[in-house]
């Protein structure tokens, strides 16, 4: 029903096609599946729960790719942070080596 864009029949509507149900509703009859806005919301929610295997596969693949992209971004950020930290350490070691022979470090102004 969902693939063909038709509503799912409810209790009391079994044996009647979706087109017949729509015709009855257009005539003014209140069918069991469309009695209240709440019932319509429940019906729509249930129809949305019916995923085909292809949709599930596509959704899981999309989620997998999004997670991989987030992880790649995080790894890139961590590598950049480590590289900056390593440069700072190397600069500090270079300064330490310069002043080691003088016995004491002096501030440059």
C-alpha cells in the first residue's frame, strides 16, 4: 500500500480497496481510519514506519558515510593539533639549546 501511495485499510475497511475508501470519504462518509485528526496522525506515522529493505539499506549507508566523515574530520583536527604542539615543543627545545651555553636564559625585548 505504501509503495503505491495508497492508505492502509483499517478495521472495518478490509475487503474494500483504497480507491473505494477514498471515494466514500469524498462522499462524506467517515471511515474508521479517518475519524479524527489523531487517528490520521497515527495512520501516517505507522505508514512511515514501513520502510522497504532498499530504504533501510540506503539509510544505513548514509549514516555510515556521515559517521566516517565525522571521524575523518576529527582525526584531521587531532593531527593538526598534534603538529602545532610538536612545532611548539621543537621551538622551545631550540630556544633551550641556544641559551644552554650561556648558563642562563635571558628575555629578549
